[in-house]
C-alpha cells in the first residue's frame, strides 16, 4: 500500500486510516474463539478521527467514562486469548475496559483519567472490530426480487431446455445447480449485520435512501423498466463454470447509476464494504453452490464447476422477460418467507 495514500476505513461515521496493509491481513488465522491467538490491527493516530460522536462523561474519582455498543460476536476479539488483547489495550491507553462476560448483556465501558486516553482506547477497539468483521459471513443483502410470472415462466423454459437438451450430458449439469424460481433476484450488495442494533440501522438507512437517493432520481429519470436478456459467466472458461447469470439490459446506464448511488449511500455509513467500484447487475440462474449440500465430491470451500459451453452458445441472447422496478428488499440470507422468497428485515416500494 502507498504509505502516502493509506486505506480509509469508516467506523460509526468516523474515518480512520491504515498506514499498513497488514492491518487487514493479521486476522487470516483468527476465529471467534476466546482461546485463539488474536493480534490487533495496526492503526494510525487519533488525530485522523472524528471524535464528535464519542460521548464522554465525568465519573467518580476524577475519572471519565465512555459507554458504547459492540455486537456480542466481536467480544472475543476484544478480549483475546486469556484476556491478552484487552490487557494490552488497557496498559497502552491507560484505561480500564469492561466487556460483558459470556451470557451477559450490555455495552462496553471504558474508564480513564483523561478524555484522550478514552478516545485512544475507543479508536483502537473500533479498528479491531472492523478488522474482525472481515472474517464473518455476510448476513443480509440488498435485493430486487425478479419473481414476476413472465420471468419465472421464461426461467422454467430455460431450465427445461438445459436439462433435457442444451446441457444434457454436460459435466455436472443437473437440476440441483439451478436457482429456485421463487428466489430469482438482483443483488446490489451484501451486508454484515451482527445484531438487532445493526439491523435496525440498516433498515432505517434503506428508508432514508428512498427519500434521499431513489425518489429524486426517479423524479428526474422516470420509472425504470428492468429487461433481463442474455447469459454470461463469472469467469473466462465456459467449460469450468461456477456461476451462470442472466444479464440486465441497461444501454443508457440509468439503472446502473441508480444502483451505484444506492450502494454508495450505504458505504458512507460503513454499512457496506464494496468489493468493486460499481454494482455487478446480474440474475444468478445456475450456481454449483446450490448443490453443495448434496455433493459428496465437493471439498469445503470449493463448489466445483460445470460445463456450460453449449449452454452459452444456444442461450447467449435468450430473453427472460422484463419488469418495472417497484421494490427493494433488505433480505436475510438463508431464509425463506411464505412465498418462497427471502425474508426481509426491511423493504421499500419505489
């Protein structure tokens, strides 16, 4: 990493900078276990951080106190093996840090003799939590359901043709690797929401996004009609495919612009950590991950591949239908509602 342009990280609306890329790699061997070795991320000085939303109050004995919420998932990382991380933080920042014990509810409390020492401890805990968050699975995603009848009917025709004609006999092409028709959707981006506080914050952000981003955009550009046509793969070799998806026709980049603006709105508050510069518009229709539970040949972490060579030739321009953009969901991963789609933590009509 260029030391003159370190990575900026937003935590709780405050900006931090990492002068060393190792800050994001030290956790590659860390699990959420109290007995695991857990080292802290490298962090920059507090001078780079916005302290305006850190509330510090007077406490007994001439000390100061700061209380703040952290999802329970990250307590183990703050405590460290046999309490080593917490002890080191306390010694180096000259504070006392109280973390709720296993089975207890509550927030983290920092006590110190100066405001600066408390701010230092808070900033270091924030960065430690943010680094640890990279190791957990995403829990939610912003989705646009594509479950209108015309799209489902076209998907069924595609699936039937692939199984019985186009993909018949091709390696690992079978019904198990197809998306469920009730779950067809576009994903804008993914989120890691570890407790009810974070879920409520993301739900509020979606509602605010409608007011601040989506409504003004649609007022200027009019309703958006999503057209799904053609297929593509996530890699370069059509004989070794993990994911095959249907494309969104967006010749004037109107929907692409809106999707990017929505994601940026969430990024601003640290609710999304994007992997790419823009949203990858796609409707997944085949994915080897879908068959992972029943595939004894799959190795943990490796979904395997299938041969989509002939499928790509025959269906490169297949039309899957169109639908007006009308709703956006904050969907819960690995759930199912009464209609077969993902349960939503929040949703908006547009």
